[in-house]
């Protein structure tokens, strides 16, 4: 979150920024919430088990590329 804020803060100090997250429990802590509220960051949580609908390139196209990379790495190791 701090990395996101550092990278984006130089461009949009006075504007709200949108950060899209998965539903990992670490994103729901009180410290996390205080930080994003204090730094004008709006969080949007992706629902679980819907990545095939929300990220079709990652699931279909890039999954083949990821598989090929994994096989190549196994071969090289």
C-alpha cells in the first residue's frame, strides 16, 4: 500500500486514487484502513472465485504463457 501511494502520489496529490485488491485478510486490518483513508485511496475488493470473469486474459491467454515458462524453468534447473 505504501509502495502504491509513493508511486501514485507524485501525480495526483490532491485527488482520490482507486486501488483494486483481492480479498486477502491483510487488506482488512485497522492499520491498512487508517492508511488508505488518510491518503485519499479508495479500495475496491474483487469478489473471490470470479477471476475467470474479471481477468479473462490472465486465466486464458497468460495461463498458457505461465505454463510454458514453468516448464522451461524446470528444464533449465
